[in-house]
C-alpha cells in the first residue's frame, strides 16, 4: 500500500509554527516511505477564510521546502461532489432532516446544563420504527443530521495516543449540512479523505473529538478509516496554546527575520519527535530517521532562544557561497548591493551570527559609505594619543599589496614604531572602520574592505 498523507489547513488566520508542524510530519512520513503528500485547503468557513491566509500557507510551505505531490485542492470547489455523496447517504437512510430551530437548541442545552447533563442534541427529529415525528414547521429549512449509531463504540489505535475508544452513546447526531444545503466540516473531510485515498491522517490533537464522528461517517460510506496520529499541542513560551491570539507570528515572518529553512525543519521536527539525543541534523537525516513510532505524547513548548541556537548551528555549517546568496537578499531589502567579497565576508562573520539578518548587519558595513560607532565606544578608543599611529598605518597601507599578510605586516611595523601593543591599535581601527571594537581579526577585516573606503574611514576621527 502506497502511503498517502495530507496537510489540510483552514485559511482563517495566518499559519504559525504550531500549524506548520502539522504539515512537517505528514510530509516527512510520505517522503520517508516513498508515498504521496497532498495539500488540501479547507476553506468552507467562507466568512473567515481569506486569500491572504492562503498565500501565507503556500509561501510558508515553499520556503520550508515542504513540497506536495497533489493539490492544492480547495473544498469550496468540491461542493457538487459533497452534495452528491450527501444524497447517497440520505437515500441509504443514514441522514435525516432536522427542523429544530436555533432557539429550541439553545433552550434544550440550557435545560440539560441546569440538570447537570452533557449538552447535546436529543434526537427529536431522528426517525425510528413506531416513532411519530413532530409536525414540520412552516417556512423552516432543515439541517441534515447524520444518524450516528446508538450502540457499541468507536475505537482506533492512535499512533501517538495509543488505543482510544468512545461509546456511541456519547455522540449525538452531527449536523452534516446547513439549511442552505452547504455541507459541514466533518462531512467534507471524510469525503475528501476517501476520494484522495488517505492512508494516514497526522494532525493536531484538537481533532480527537472529531475523529469518532468521522470514523462513523467513513463506515456509513462503506470505507475503511485511515490510520490516525494526533499530535500534542505546541505551547508558546508562556505555556499557552500557540495561536495568533496569543502572539504567534506567521511562519513567513521567520523567513524575513533571517532563519534558514533547514534549521526551521530541524527545530520543528524536535517539537514532538526525537531520534535519540540528536539535536542538530540535516533534512536528509530527518527523512532517513523519521517514523510515527517516535512521536511524543506530551505538549511541546516553543523556545525562541533554542530556535536561534539551532539556526546558528546550521548557519555555521552552511557553505559560504550559499549563505552569501541569502545575505545578498537581506541586503537588497535595505537598498545595498554586494559584490564578490560577500561570500568571504560571510565566512569570516558567520560564527558570531544566529540569523542571516545578523550576518547582513555585519556585511552591510563593507558596502556603505559610513559606519557609526556608539558615542561611548568612540570616546573610549579614539583618543588623540593614538592619532600618530593611525596616520602611520594609513601611510603604510596607502600603497601596500592589499592582502592579509601585507596588512598584518603593516600593523606589526606600526606597533613597533610607536611602542604599542596590538589592542591599543586594533581597537581604535575597528571602531573607526567597522563601527565597533568587537570584530574578528583586524587584518582579516581590513583585507575585505575597499582600500579607499578603509582609508577614508580611518581619517574620520
């Protein structure tokens, strides 16, 4: 059997890291088993669904490299199919019209809650042998309800939660079509999963309550339910469920903030799955190792400091040329154009950066006219006593071979001529030419600067 998984987001808000993890695992399972991964957009909530939210889903998946084999399919474009299946279910006696008004449902729930009972539809309009149904009220369009089995139970072996069994007596008759005939979420999902041949449904555990209802609809349609794996919630740093309401950012914000897609995949994979004690791994290793048996049962908590650390490890390991291409994009957003020095600049500074934005902050100093140190650093290091040594260094480097070895030799000669130690000269030079006293080796930094720009900055005291 070929594995077929899916990601089925609802475009009612911008997709965040907690959501995209529910795409990562089914994608990884499909890729690791040689199966197919399908993207399905569940956009039946017409009032809240937006194209902007769809765009973030597509952009986020593209950025993370979560490629899909089929789709995107949109539920609103499949309405005729849903209505045809509804008609089949109704003809087979699995569906019935219910004329209970919203006011009557509210009053029923209030009575049940007052009696400390579980609020639920009481089956008033459910047909049964020998039962007389109420008179159909004039001018009322009914909803369609699924006739849930009243005996037995629904059970499945969840790949995360283990064995789950729920009595059918706990389930009321689900509304599967609204008064205007529009099918509801739980029904559409089942039809889609059957039509698209889903073998495994890997999704958040907020869907567990839907699962027994969906399994009963599968069986009414003569289909075998897929294997389920319900993932624990991702919590934010305050321990609340990650959501837009609780400050979660769109996944594309991390792209703009300079995170690497492979680092994000690495970090997200560890939010609910593990391979021994491995913290840092490549995408290829992840796909080689991934299975459903090592999904965690406990809620995972997002930690931005840990994400930055993971990103820093991937950034350090990345080839300088590849990194330069990403940093060039960040620079272009600032209106700064780089040249062929950029890869070497990235190689020099990447060990002290955790995002491509931070790396671009360093790189930018090599391609703009002016840099500005803080008043405190400037006052501490740029003092009149050092001016003669700066003038000597400038003179030696005005015509010297522009190489690291020649620059190092000029610095050494200047130190000797003025009786200085390296920090006494290097710190002021760094402040003047880079805007900070804290940089890698000063000769390596100077070599990557344009000579004319270096000399101009050295004169501005």
